[in-house]
């Protein structure tokens, strides 16, 4: 088995949808989550706050420097992650497709180095 990170990508100007739309999204995501668990693929999942809540820790200068906000300017930001343990990339892509359909956002899939 191999572990993959499924990153939920939001556009930089994303705003939370209205509560009824958000409830429908979360219901669809809950079903994908339940299916992942039933298949034994689910390892961990969680949502993330807006990038403005980030703190960057940079030690490249030899000192620890803390900065507010994201490290880089980007057109998208990670809104949540799911870690799956599956047989291969094709299986991870299958879960990413289902998750993307449920959320309506792109999903980046990356294997963990092990």
C-alpha cells in the first residue's frame, strides 16, 4: 500500500458558500469519507483555515524568523487535506475524483516519500 496526499485547492479569492450550499457539500464529502473508511483507504482528513491565518517559520538565516500569512503569493490555496492508503496512484486518483466531484474544487494528488 502507498499513501497519497489529496489537497483540496481553492482559488485565492474563494469565499465560503451560503449555509445551505455548504451543508450539501459537506453531506457529499461525508459520503466520500464514509466510503473511504469502508474501503480501508482513509488515514486522515481535515479542513484548514484561510492562508491569512498562517505563520511562516524561516530558519534559513540561522535565526528563527516568524512571518504572518502565507510564504508565497499564489492563485490557489489548500483548503483541506485527505491522506489515503491505497494500492497505487490510480486508486488515489479515483478517490481524488470523487472528492473533487463532492466539493466542486480541484484536488492535487501527491505520493508520500517513504
